[in-house]
C-alpha cells in the first residue's frame, strides 16, 4: 500500500480529491497544523497532498520541506489563481479541479516513483 497524507481542513473543497485516489493508496487526513508536521516525522515514505489554496500552506510547506524534503508534495486547488507563487515553488506538482481519475493517478505514480527513489538513496547513504 502507498500512503497519502492529505493536509486540508474538513470543510475544504479539496476534500473531493479523495474520490480520485487509486485503490492501491491508503489515505491519512490531517489539518494544516503542528500536529500534521509531527505526523510527517513518522511517515517512512509517501506523498503529501495539500490544499495549496489555503493561505497557511506556504508556511506549513516551508516547515515540512525542512523536516522531510524526501517526501513528494502535491498541491491541490480549484484554480491556478488561488495558489501563490511562493506556495507553487515549494510543490513538486499541482492538481487543479475538476480532478480526473486518470490525470490524478498519473501524477501520483510519477511522484510516488520520485519519493521511492529518494527513500532508496537515503537508505544507501546510511550504509
């Protein structure tokens, strides 16, 4: 199973992306908070989906990248205009609504492969 950590508020319109996840992914959802940053420390390997339209996402991503630069970070938003340039720069990919299963699966697979490679490289460096 592949882990996706979804970072968004309960009332976020980005919740709809949950319906587009392929079956081989398991979802863990957290709010944009210090608790979700702590959760990152416990994730061995995975993808982080974050509501990139949330104004707090830039600060959260800066901290998250400092903690776990090896993870893949994908932003979600309804429109491109909702994502600040600072936030976009911190992301590996962006998905915009309306979400389509095939495109979502393609982006997730690409970023999963990148995260797996980073994980394997870290393991080799420890040896």
